[in-house]
């Protein structure tokens, strides 16, 4: 029996872009509607999981889950959720341009997301100006991506993979790149985590203490560009929020300790990727759909369960960040970098 993924034989699924090209070819014909494929359980799903392409998908998904989980805490606390979403779209012309000239899509994504991060960091210093700068760069990049896509003769598959992810078509070379980029993110945060937490939670006090807030902000945006480059290839530009922001926001509803948030957010990412891939093999549906659905479902459950307790803690404590998610002061968990007085109970 030939193993299938999302209704496509394994041999075809191994070809990058082939899965998306088939429905796209029908959708591109004016007046012709694609037939709805029935959802069926695949009893041979375990054999699909053992296929080399699926092993690559698991390895790639786990690497991205770790990188996004580690950086997600800083994305939420620094209020860069929109920037992460924008960088994914800024990478769109890089991916379509790379496909147009025959270059690796990962390289195109990385170059454009880094350029976007540099532009956002250089133009937008404060939150208000950063939002305007981000939106302006995003609009220009999206228009450029549309131009590159229109110049391709076979754009349907490439665009679909970029917008919604192509985890099941990850190659060995991409795995090596993901591993190197994940190592870079983890190593950088291991070195700069303490001052970056200080600069993220209380930038004014950090600046007064001599912490290079601007430099750390630029470093963070570059790391965010790296993570976005990888995450786009797992869940796409439209669904990237679920890996970079949602797990960290979920963890912040349960604890304010940065290390615990990073660990819990990473665990949510890893679980969503693993379970999502298995469900994709079982029901022949897109892996990105299950990954995003699981991450958002966990967030929704935690939001409901902790709504009352988070509200009470926020009312009793100091001003909160992100709707009461980070209600504890920096002095409680980072006394070594805080100039704030600690309470007697600490």
C-alpha cells in the first residue's frame, strides 16, 4: 500500500511544492471549482510516520518549536507580537524572489526578514513609531512579494507553501540549516538572556543602570528574524502567530518566572508539533492546521481557567504587562539586576 499524506502519495509528497501544486492547478482555472476531498482515517498511518520525509518533518518541527519557544517569552513581554507577524510577511518577497531565481527559499526568507528587522529597528525606536514603521515596511514587502509571485510561471505551489507552511516537504539540507539557526538562537539567548530580560521588563531602569537597551533590542530583532524564517516553513506566514506568540502567552497566564515561561512555552510548541504531525498522518489533513489548532486550544483553555485568578492577582499587584500575564515585578525574580527594593517576604 502506498503511504499517503493529505491524500497525496508519498512519492509525490516528497517533491517540494508538489502537494500544493495539485489543488492550485485546479483553482487557477476560471469557473472551475475544486472538488471537496472527503476526510478519512488512514489505517496505515503508522507506516507514514516511519517514512524518511516524515522523520524530516518531525525533526524540523521540533527544531522550530524549540527556537520559537525560547524566544516567545521576549516577543510577548517586549510587545513585539505585531513585529513577528510583520516579519513573516516581509519574508514573503524573499521566498517568492528566491523561488523565481532558483535560489533556496530559506535563504530568501532569511535575507528579507533580517533586512526587515534592521529597518524596523532603525526607524521605530518607541512603540508608537515602531508600529508605524513596521506597517510601512510590511506594506512595501507585501507588494514586492505580489510582484515576484506574478512573474513566476508556477506560482500556486510556492505561494501556498509560503502562506500555509510546507513541513512535510522539508529536505535534509533544510534540517541542517534549521539546526544551525536553532543553535544560534539558543546560544545567543544563553549569553544575553539576563540583560535582555531586564531591558524587556523595565527598559528605563535598565538604561539608567548602563544596560545597552538599543543594542539588545537590535539583537532581539535579528534573533526574531531567524526564528520567523524557520517558523514560516512550518506553519506559513498566515499561521506563524501560533508558534511564536500563542504558547508564550499561554505560559505567562500560568507563571511569571521567565525560565518557567520559556520551558512551558517550548513544551506546548513541541507537543503541538508532534501531535499535529501524527494527526495529519492519521487523517490526511494539513499538519499546520492541527499544529495551530492545538496551540490555540491550549491557550483558550488556560485563558478560561485562569481568568479569575489572573484578575485577582493583577488587582492586588503592581501594573501588569499584557493583560495581567506578567504581574510580578522584576525585583522578585531578578534581584541581581533590579534597583527596586525587595519585600520582606522575598
